[in-house]
């Protein structure tokens, strides 16, 4: 079954999963571009899904 939207390499979980939140991509600082091309960490979106909360 296809994920909606598909995960980018920098994502830790699917959007909407409890304990996660959207954050700017740490590698392109939210621009979506790195070295003149789409950022490989966020697939050019500028955002990643990160785990939040304590450990």
C-alpha cells in the first residue's frame, strides 16, 4: 500500500503519527535546495517529520 505522502530520506515517521511533528530540514535549512539541486534529505520539500518529546 502506498504511503500518502511518501517518506523522504530524512523523515523518521509518517505524517500524523503520535509523537512526531514537522520540522525544517536540518541539511538545507528549509530551502529544499542543496548544492543547486533538490536536497536529498527532504526530497526538495524543505521539511522532515521528526520525533518529538523526551526520551
